[in-house]
C-alpha cells in the first residue's frame, strides 16, 4: 500500500491508538485497563524515554490504521541489545494489506541503526495467525517465553 505512511507516534495519536488497542483487547478478551487516561499516561511516559521505547503508527491519510510498540533493552548475551515488540495492531479493515510487515520493517531498520542484536516477540500459542505472520517477517522459534500477570 503506497498511500500508507509510517510515522513515529506522537501524543496527538493517542485517541486513535486507544481505539486500536481496544480491538486487540477484544481479540484476547482481557481485563487490562485500556482507558484513555491509562493509555495517555503510558504513551506520554514512553515518549519521554525514546532510548528505551519506540512506537510507530501506520497512517492512511489522516487515519491511523496500525500501531507497533517496542522496548529496547540490553542483556549479557546480547550486548548490542534486543528489541521486544510489545504490541502490533492493525485495524480490522486494513489487515492483510502488508501494513504489519511495513511496521516490522521500520522496527528492523531502527534496530539496525541502534546496532541491536535481535528482535523478539511473544504471542499466545493458539494465535496461529500472529505466529505465521511473525515467521513470514523473518522471526523464528528460539525458545519459550513464560509469564505471569501480576495483580497490584
């Protein structure tokens, strides 16, 4: 899609990104706080720490149709660093049009600029569409990521 532009997320994109996060929340039926206040607080915090967090939006005209959120961190085994994809969401009406691949490509470009060693992503075992998508994007099975949702 030639009319899709990938831009770094700014605070004025929060409303539209919140709607996309709502679509992701519906897909997984979670009880995460995706209120406008919670998302705004998180995004404004992320924008302050661009060396750690990097978020991009995919836009068609003035409409945000995709979003990717990442975190950059260093480990002993990957001293250059790792990019972890936290969320990748494409608007329901725009899925299957290559927008997700464009967002992944942008993250790969930024990772190379920062001399990172790897890109990681986690998804649920039963999310076969996401697993196949990430494999098409060049990511491979490297291990198992375990997690636990902690309640405050």
